[in-house]
């Protein structure tokens, strides 16, 4: 099984999403002896945000700058790693009601027309189906279901729409929310997330 592990939190060892993705990887290894993991830390080695030169290069324009050439090659590597993965584990903390900009920059490199989606006469069609995506979702407040903050959730709702657009039908959130609402709420959130992790690869 090929597993792609993505972390995007800027908090290093203090990050709950990083702790959860590490636990997911360990659970996968315990259940499947043949796991091959590719790791990508978007905080330590960020993907550049798209700019006009990237779009020109995608249309076949010559790449003259060495830095741009390296960046385009890195984006191609990210796309290939995503396409080759059987399982994708993503650490996605909520920042200001959405995802980290580092994660959005990576998404912009994998959401590529003709590679992970295409437009047809019947509308868009995802091309990246057949893989499982597990997202360690961490939030300081409460946003799931009918929580008071649900209307401000542009985090899980965005990721659900994005991966659905790419054709992913096996998408699961391992959620820890309410992390900033006191010690009891934090402990309860982590317990629930741990139970979900134990069931993911069972």
C-alpha cells in the first residue's frame, strides 16, 4: 500500500494535527505490513503559491529561471505522489475558518485539469477516484453538525467539495475540535479522535 502523508500545521511538535497524522500512519503500519510512506511537510518545505509564470509554464512557455524550473518540477512531483498514493493522510488544522495557506498551495498543484479532473459536456468529472483520503481535522472551536459555528466552517466543507470534485469518494475526517475551549474539552476531543483512529484501519 502506498501512503502519502501530508502535514501543514506551522506549530511543529505542539501541533495536534501532526500528532493525529502520526498516529494514523502508525495505525496503518500496524494493520498493513507493506506500507510505503511518502512524507511531505508543507510548513518546513512550502509550495510556492501559483503566479503568472506557473500558468505560462503550464501552457508550454519556456522556463528560463532556475528557481521557477525547480518549483515546477516540485509541483509535478507533488502531483505524481498524489496520483500514485492508495491512501492520503492530511493534517489540516483550521486557520481563520479555513485551511492553512500552505495546504491550499499544495492543493493548487494537485488540482490539475486533465490529470485529476476534466470538463465534459455533462460537466466536471473527477479523475482521482479509487484512493482513500483521511484528514486529521483540528479546530479550536466547535463547528461540526449543528454547532453554533457551523456557518463559519469553510474548512471541512471546502476539503469535502475539493476532493469530491477530484473524484475521491472515500473521504474521512478524524476530527478533534473544541481544542481551545478548556482542558476538559480538549481531552475529550483527543479521546474521540483516538477512537476514530483505532477504527480507521481495523
